[in-house]
C-alpha cells in the first residue's frame, strides 16, 4: 500500500542512525500497520478508512517522528558518555600515578639527604654518641615516611668483590637503631622498602613507606576500564556507520585506540568477507 509506505518513509525521513537498523525498524512498522489495516477491514471498514485509522492509532506522523528522533538521540548520547567516561578514567589514573611517582621521587631525594647527613656527621667517630642519636631521631621525626634507621660500622659489614662494594647487614646487629610507627590507611596498599648509603667508616640503612604498589594498581585499573569502555564505544561507532563485523570487534578489543585508527584509515567501501552483525 503506497500510503502506508509513504507514511513510514515520512516518519524516518530525518532520523539519523544505522541504515540497516532503520530499514529493519521501517519494515517492522510497516508490518504492524498492514496487520492493523487487515483487522480493521475485517471489521467492515473500507481500505482507505482502515489505513487512516491504523495510522491514527499508531500515533501519527509527528508523534512517531518525535519518538524515533529521541530514541536515536539517546543512543548517540549513550555512546558519547561511554567515550567521555573512558577518557576520564584514563586521565584520572594517569594523574594519580604521576602524582604518586612525583611524591616518591621527592621522598627518594629526602632519603638521600638524610642518609648523607648522618654519614657526614659520623665521620671520624668511633661510636654513635648520645648527641648523634638525638640528631638521628630528630631527622627521622622530621619526616612522615621513614620508619626505621640502622647505623652500622662499615668495618664490620663492608666487603669488596670484583670492584663492587657490598654491605652485608644480615651478619651484624646495628651499632644504633631507631624505630617508630609510620601509619597509613590499609586501602593505600603501602609497603616498606630499605634504602642504604655509606662509606668506609659508616653505613646507614633506612626503611621507608612507599605507595608504589598503590600507584600500580590505580594505573592498571584505569587502563583496564579505559580499554573496555573504548572498545564498547568503537563497536557502537562502527555499528552506527554500518561497518561493524566480527573482525572489527576483535581489532578494537586487541588494539583499542590503534585499532580504531586503522578502522578510520580503511575506506568505508572495504568490507572483510564476514557477515555483518
């Protein structure tokens, strides 16, 4: 029926979206309308009356066009938010990782300064004096990440092998040791790592709090979420441009942004010999 065809075409006239999906929806709408016309004719209505009444009951051209436009707009909005969220997670995870990395670099510099100062203060000394012990405690307390300082006489633990200097702190007790509790929330997945520095007279070993593991977890989680959401967005994008197939889904899943770049570079007329989804 030409009037039914004209009505369906007018409803989808300015609706944007995947052409295959639109054709399927148009065929479904036409089928419902023809079925309604057939039932109305069985009730005694003429063909023209049945067509007009079926279209009226279906909602009318303006109302249907408005509903369909909103439907496809929701789909586009959803796809945009998937992309925005993927980028947001990537930026957030990279920012946190970068901040923690800078934070640890700063602490590494402070560790070096504290160790160097202790070693310099002990030069020429035979034992760790009471004044030096107070100085070490003061240096440790001035930081918020050093949990332990152990001072060794290098003569007792220092060996040289193949032009390499080795300090074996396992064989001797320290000449002096200072400990304190450095607190941090468990969810930050902190750990304590050793740091050592010394010369021929004294060797200083310190344990310090580190958030390297936390930074690694955040980066891994952010990249995983970004990878997943970007793959979903790229798949939706290809679907709306009538280019989706199994091959592209695999490319997006394995190569992500690089795979999408390849997808953009390959001409639209090119189709791998795979059935469209």
